C-alpha cells in the first residue's frame, strides 16, 4: 500500500476504534449507573454490591477510548513518531 494511503487507512482505523470504544463506554456508564441506582447486589452467604465492578469496567473502556484518540492525534500530527515506535518494538 502506498505510504499516503497507509497513513489515511491508519488514521481511519484509529478514529473508528475511538468511536467504537466511546460508544461502548457510554453504554457501560449507563449500565453501571443503573446498577448503582437500584443498588444491585449479588446475594449469597456474603452479599456484595455489583456496581463498583461495573464502574471499573467503564473506567477501563474509557481509558482505551482515550488511548485511541491520542494515537489518532499523534498519527495526524506526527506520523513518523508512530512509525519510529513500531520499528523500535521490533528490536
């Protein structure tokens, strides 16, 4: 693939990944918040709330979305930086 087309495809893929994980983070936020409002808990010999775990999942997804956004900004501003990072990982 020509370098210019490869760069465009890379930027598109990174932005698509950012959009997908932003959508996932929105959905997981709603899921976690609903769990918090109804005080969802696992019942058994020990009762514990489920919403803290759901908020941790939300936090992980939002961090991944932010990473995709940062990577796409780096690719737009300085594509040589990502190429250098990729070649350094091969050594």
